[in-house]
């Protein structure tokens, strides 16, 4: 990932609602969510969620597709993985303690607990 793209991605994620949207879409999986469902989950208006979805699309962290009369949004897993890789690229260079902490960290690829809230 180029630094410019990483900056766009981090800028998009630096807003509370957009971060919550990405997290919800990651949990939703490839099926994604309709814009209306995202707005409802986030507790914001359709206009507000539309603004945030456009910013996330611009940063390439999410994508959209049309299904019948609905627009479905999904997390762009390749882009999210590239962002994490960019961030962690040099983290372990010469720092075995950092590497151990990264390898032991919980949360990645662990199923969400029932009752966890993403908003």
C-alpha cells in the first residue's frame, strides 16, 4: 500500500461513525448491509450515513453493489488487510518484544461474542 492511500484510509477511519460502520461491515461479512440498515444500526439519518459511506468508498475501505432496489455495502477486506500490513510492516524489525505481543494479541479473526455491540 502506498503511503498516500494509507493516509486516506486512516483519515476516513478517524471519525467515530465511519469507524463503527467499517467494524459493522466487517462483522456482516461478504453479504454486507443495505444503507438503511447501516443508518439504523448507527442511529443516524440516511443523509448522514450516505455522507460517511461516500467517504469510506473514496478511501476504498468499503465497496457497494446493487441488489434489486437496494445498494449493499461491504467491507473491502483486501484494502483493510493492506492497511494493517502497511501499519505493521516495520513493527517487529529488531524488536522481539513487539513481535511477541503481536503474535499473542487477541481479537483478530476471533468470532465476536454473542452480545457484543458494534456501534
